[in-house]
């Protein structure tokens, strides 16, 4: 069965209550594009308000703690996210792996906890510019992915985000994206067998309206994890529309 495209916005540390109108506009347009799954991962402070404002849109978190509860000041558990109305969470984003020093083991524990709680997960992997220039990009991402994958493929998506392309305006070439997504698919099949073909692989890293169609035409690109361009409906919706157009185009 063909995989549905998924376009997920990652607002990062942006967004106040006054920005919920952008979420409402995204939700209204998403209802008319039934062939594409759309999600917006807002700051924790907005999850409950966004979920109440747009019950038909998948609202997600940007991170979660692996423990169910306890002395973890400032952290949020899976139960708390679900209680606030989140349906999914991002895990292992490079900005957390780097700035918060999260290991592959930390990431895997978070993924397992989120899936066990009924949340869908977008698991992020990606390489630095130094690693790519050394010719080790595929090997590095494969190692990172193998060590971060949960036991089950259900409700899992993987986002490949080259670290050097996040928020920089740079984008990997179509050839590089195709090679990496093929390598990720190979690792997913090795881990899950046939179920590995059901896991969606998203591309992330300066995705915008002007390059979305080209990216979505690449084999094994099943959508995008969108950063800056997801903050405004006017920037985000053309990407969703490009995904819908790609899905309706013949192979």
C-alpha cells in the first residue's frame, strides 16, 4: 500500500497564544487536502490551546522525557503530552542531540516511551557538514539510526535532517537525498522486515515552497519536517499542497 505523505511543522522555540490563528488557518486548509497528513509540533506551552482550537489537526510536541514521572525538573512526560492533547512528538532532533547532549540510547528510550503511551513519533537523524565532507554521511546516519530505533515500527516516522541544512537555506542535492533515503529504507527493512516499508521517511532542512516539489519527487521521500517555513500558514501550506500534488502524480 502506498505511504501517505506527512508534512509536519516544527515551531521550535517560537509561538505565543496570539499565533494560534496560524494553526487555525493551517487546519482549515489541511481539511481540504485529504491525501496528505499534516501535523504541527508547537511549544509545550501551546499544546493544549492548539489541540482545543483545532481538534481535527494533529498537534505534536517537540520532545518528551523517557520516564513516566519523577524528579525531572522542567521535563514533560508522555502522559502529560497526551493529557494536553498531543498526538505525536518529535524525538532526537539534532538541536537536542547537540545542545542537550542526548545520546542514541537517550533517544531510543524516549521513542519507546512515547510509542508505549500511544503517541506517534518522528525520529530524527542527520549528519554534520564535517561528516559529510569526510564521505561518512551514510555510514554515520545508519549507525545513528540503528542505535535509536525502537523495537516496533508501528506509529513511527523517520526524519532525515542534514544538520548543516537546518535553518541555513542550504539543501542537500537530489542525488544526496535519494541516496540517504534509500540507505535509511534499507536499515528500516533490516530492522523490521516488511514493516520497514511502511515507515515514512521525511526530509528536513530548509524545506520551503520553492523546493518542495523537487524534494517530494525523490524516491522514498514521504514528506517533510519543516522548521522556519511552518511558522506562517502562508509559507507552510504551499509545501502541503506540493505534497498533495506529488501524491496525485503518476509514478
